[in-house]
C-alpha cells in the first residue's frame, strides 16, 4: 500500500515536469484500410518514459490521473502533438489522414472538453474531420444522457466519434440503439478465440454486418496474422489495426520509414469514401448483392462473390471470396489465390467476359441480373450491384455474385430473346399472369444490348408505382386509366394486342414511348415490349404544327387580298418560314425559308427597297427593337416602299407575337397600301384603312 501511495504521489507531483520536458511522448499506430492496404487513420497513444523509473505503462498512470482529474491535461497535450504532426506532414507533402484521440470520463468532468478541442483544432487551421474522438463503452454508462449530449456536440461540429473496445462490456448493443457512432472498434478479444472454432468467426461476422446495416464503419484491433486479415476483409470489416501492420511508433520512426521506402503509405483522403463503400460489402452475405435470403447452413461456404473495379481499359479483382476464386480457377484457369487481390487482367481474356456488363451496371447505377455462356457451353446466371465510383481515378467498383451454373444445353433463355430485340426495345417484361411475377430486361436508350435487370412480383402494382416516377406527369392519369389488368386482357381477347403511347422521363427529358403487349405461347404469360419512338413522334408533331400554321396563315390571307406575304419567325434562332405570298411579291424571288430573318431582310432591302427608305429600315428593323416595341405596345409597325416590277409600292410591315404550345413565335405580315382615286381623279395609296388593325 505504501508503494502504491508513493507511486500515486510520484505521478501526480511530476506531471508538470513530464509534460514540460517531454517525458510523455506520443506514439502513432496505423489503422489500415482493408481494401487497399493503405493507412487511412492513425491512433495517437501516449507513453510515459521516466528518467528515473523508465517506461511507465498507461495502465499505471492513466487511472491515477483520471482519479485526480488531471488526465485532461495529458489528452490536450496529445492533441497539440497531433496538430503539430499534421502541419509537419503537410509541409513534407505527405497525405494527412484522420487521427484518433482517446478521451476519458474525467476529461468531461474537468473542463468543457468539446469546446477546448474545437478551439485548438480551429486555431491550428486543421479541418475538423481530420480529428476523430475515441470513447470507450465503459465511460458511457456512468452518465448516459450527459455523455450522449457531448457526443452529439462533437458530431454537430464536424468531428467523428468512435466507440472503442466494442464488445468488451455487456451493454454495447443497447448503446448502439441510442447513440449513432461513426465507427465501432472491435476489441482484440474477438481475435483471441479466432482459431478455436467457427463460433467466434460467426459472432464477429454478424456483429460487423449489424454495424454495416446501422450505417457504422468498423475497425478490428489485435490483427496479427495474414489469415486474420483475409477473413476480416472477406466479411466486410472496413479497417484493420494490429501488429501485423505495425506497432505504435513515434513520428520520427514513421518519417524514417518514408525516407527508406519501408512505410505502408497513406491513403488519398479523396478516395476514402469510395474504398469505405467497397470494404463494407460482406462477401459471405449474398443479401448485399442480390437481395436474397442467406442461410446458416455452410455459413462460410457461400456463393462465389467478389468486387471488380473497372476502368476504360482494365478490369481488376479488388476483393474475392474463396468460392469465387475457385470459380475463376475452374472455368478460366486463373489462380487468384496465388496472386494479390487487385491484379489486373487482360480485358480480352476469358476472366473479363463480364467486362461490358460490369461497365453497364456501374454506369447505370442499378442492380443487374445477367445470363452468360462459359467456354464449355455452361450457362452462368449472376447478379451485379454497383458499389461506388473513385472520384480520383474514375474507376467504378461493382459487386458480383454467381447465382447458378447450369450444364450445357441448346435451350434459349429469355435473355437470349431480349438481346436479339435490343435494337428495337428499351424494356421487355415477361409476366406470369397466374402469379403476377415478372422479369424485366432493360437497356439504355439507343443501346445495343438488353441485360436482365430485375425479377419481381405483383407486376401491375409495381407498374403503378413506376408510373409516378418514370412517366411524364401530364401522361400519368391517362396511362393509369387505360393500363389495367382488365383492359389489357379485354384488348388481348378482342384485338390480339394491347398498345398505348406515353412519355417516359427515365433519362431526364421526356421521351415518347410505345407499349405493346401480346400473349406468349405456352402457359398463361404475356410479354410487354416498350420501344422509344421519340424521334418519330416529334417529327409527326412538327409536321402537324407546320400544317396548323399554314392553315392559319392561309385563312388570314383569305380575309384580305392586300397581304403581299406572311412569315413566322423563331425569335430565339431567327429561323423563318414564308407561308403565303402574292404573285407580285413572288416576282422578287426572295427565300421562302431560312435563318437570320432580320439580317436577311436588311440585306434584301439593299436591292428591293426604294433607296431613300433603306437607312430608316436598317435602323428600325432589328430583333431587339422589334421585341422591345412588341413588349411595350403589343406590336411593331414600319412603312417603306418596295420596288415591284420597277415601280415603288408603299407597304406596311407589322409584327406581333403568338404562342405555339410553350413557345413564342413572331408573325410578320407585309401588306400593300390600298389604291384610292381622289375627287380630282388622282391615283394615291392610302394606309389609313389599316390603322388599329
């Protein structure tokens, strides 16, 4: 007891000297991203190297300082060393990854530790997301509501908060219901039982899966062997920490390793979220990829699954489980087990048979089912699900699983039919009317192939839901009124086919689509084909609009024989069309349609206008001036003399706007002045008749 009392006094009395003279040193242990093997975080750990007593274990001095409510001084000292290290790394051109700082319960009692940390980080000019707060489960139970409030304060300020030593106590699962941690760190005790049997592996796998389902990242401590690394990577543990990679080291040792080329290497922070998404996928859980129910039987003898990373030129196997490696070796002769994950394969070689589908899945952003043929004629059925896109390299990661492999035969699958129809169809559905189950085959607009995208149930209810997101809003009501099981079956009975036309908004802008439904031979099944007819419909609508304009102009011309010509002009593009003209006007030989209406009109004036009228017309007849007059007074009007058959003919040009659907167009009319004989018997031209028209 006396020895213990002396030890307590020694530590408390020498704390100031230990901080001032550097007896307390900060060591850093790397936390490695499971997917890429790069350092993605570092944990700061303090060591008391005493000139008299030598190395003092944290298990000795930390409890003493916590009891004396002095531990906050050490933790803030560690924070200052972390911030200084970050500045030094940045100046050396090294990546700065987040550093985790361990806090104790006493820190929260001694001061406003949240505000103190915020102030120091901000004063140092370091981004808040570069510092992570680690809190052990044990300190939460002491005053749950208070600690929860402090965690929320940290997170609101932009700091991430981790739960340390997860699973070492008995209330961890309850805590996760009430506090959303950014990451849980699994206690190294889990790996102590790693080699005793499958039980500890199953428990750890389910805990990792649970954390992922909660949107929480994971770190496993105490990693010491390559076998442990491979297992943790396969079950989706995001990050790894342990002596397999490195013991805690002072900053000087880390720099020396960089100078000698023996360092692990830091992760590019811009790629962190991409690799985190890849790392979370549990390759023993097909649910993540295919939305299938997993079973407990043969827990680790699961379907072949892996994660592929694809660029324009390469296909990499980033992660694979043993079953997938066996699949590749058996059917393609490549031994992935003897090579590190991530090796590149020739896109023209057999292992890259899914390259095009992987690219389509990644770019489309949707889960994709597929059928394919292997070299021996066997048919493979699988599923792909996009995982993420690397913002730095542009590479796309896709999770892939092999659902089944069937023996070679000569049968034709629906996928074979779908691909043959790909040039004509955007979607094809095969529906079993007895069960309402369906298979959807889809392609991008203009694509050359269809890939199986999804299997589903309750087709007609699913179609109604899709209507609200895939069909143009103005067409939804009419589509839903016509597209029903009863109407379809009646039309099939009476006409042999059901058809309807509407507009899709899958690609952003509305596209006209035609749906055609027919019965399939054998069984109570129908096939639905959806083809894009946008160009045909828009061309038809354009022709209809032109005809309407022509009819309108002809009717206007019929009301008065004084019109020489009528034009419509697009005010945005200057494109114009002449709809009707008199015989006199036709003698000028002007263009019937074209572009740059205002510029063309001014150029025509040089030849066909009375010379004295040209300057005023050139000044007045500009798009800006015409539109300004129309906006202010409702119309634009100007007068000049045309040289028709060599003689000047007074005319009035009048322009006004009209709406065609959602677009505005200009109508420009040119009318001749009316000839009138005065009482003295003179021929004059008079435009008063048109005032106010």
